[in-house]
C-alpha cells in the first residue's frame, strides 16, 4: 500500500480502543473484505462519500484508497486520534466530524451529490436508513447507499409480499428505489463477533411514482403494518378516507397488509393524496 498504514489491529491496540455495546460498535479488521465493500458503490475516485460511525477507520481507509473524498461522522471521541492519523495519510481527502449523525443533515456537509457508505451502528442503523429514504424531494441528493445491517434487517429491506420479512421497511425501501443484498458478512469477521450474521445492502434511487405524497405513503404503511395481523378494514380505519380508497381501487378490505404489493400501497397513497 502506498500509504504505509499499519494494520488496523495495531491502530486499535495502540489507542486502546475497545468496541462498546452502548454505541452499537463491532469493528471489522479484514482489509480485503473492507476493500470489497468499498467497491460496491462503483468507482469512487473523486466522489463525495458520507460515512457514519467509522470507529477506528477500517472502512474509511478502504474508501480513501478507492479515491473517495470522505466526510466521516463519529460520536466516539476515543476514535478521533486514530482517524486523525488517516487524515495525515490522505491529505485533503478526509473530514472528520465528532457528533451524532442523527442530528446532522448531510446536505449541509456537501456542495454536490454524495454516496453513503457505512458499517452502521446497530442501534441507529434503521432510523438513519428510513430518514435517508424519506422526504418529498426526489431523486435524493445521495447517489447510492451502501450499508451494513444485521442480515435479518437486510432481508426485511428486500422482502417480497407474502413473506414473513415483508413489512413497512420493504415498502419504504422499494417504492422509489432499488435495494439489493450486495454481500453477506459472517459474524466471525467482526471484533467482538455479534450474535447475528450481517449483510451489505446497496440502494440506488429509482423513478418516483407520480401524484403520491411520501408522507401519505408513510402514514398508510404505518397504519397497515402497525396491526399486521388484522384485516385492512380494521388496521386502516383510523386513517381518514382509507377504507373508501380500498373500495375505489377494488382492493378487498379483508386482506392483510403483508399480502399487498408495493404498487398497491402506492395506489392507496395516491388516492389519499388527491
């Protein structure tokens, strides 16, 4: 490597970094694996990348080696010295912000579009993900999301109607973007090893259906899957106009939420948006 960086384990040991459960941390040391993750978004040379929760900087160094301009948000101040070493090794390529990513708007950090690539802290991963998928403005300013999740969550994101994993997360991820599982990561790759397997999800924006309020779709899915074992006539009755919308669309109100495909949820939200 031209940057002559020491192995990640050496960095972690030298700075006395121990992954903490409170911050949802699990460190990845396998640099070949990290390099593979950094290739998932495609060519990153000269591209802006937002990384959340870099920890000691394993994925960060892989992104930097790929030529990305990385802005990393890290809450754990113990990791700052290790990330400072990376800044020195890659002059003008890395900006580190100590703070809470849930309270920082990415659009304030970049002048142009950006990718997101992150081994997300388990305790805030889903909240950040749904935040990036939300909002009426579309296409979003991000060009792609490449995110590490627990495999169970990853399967919920790509789930098909009728499956046990299918729910609100699948609809929100699929109605105007295309998610896929790019690779699976064995629990033994992490330090400390989590109790579950992980997977890398890659998401790219797609065309947004016309005439639909994003907030209305969120309300419809929230109501429908909030009581997923109940029939739609029961779960949607608290949403004004929803039962009438089912009738207009010819959707049987005795069906349950998990039997409706993404297009049907979009059609309900479109009627209610009007």
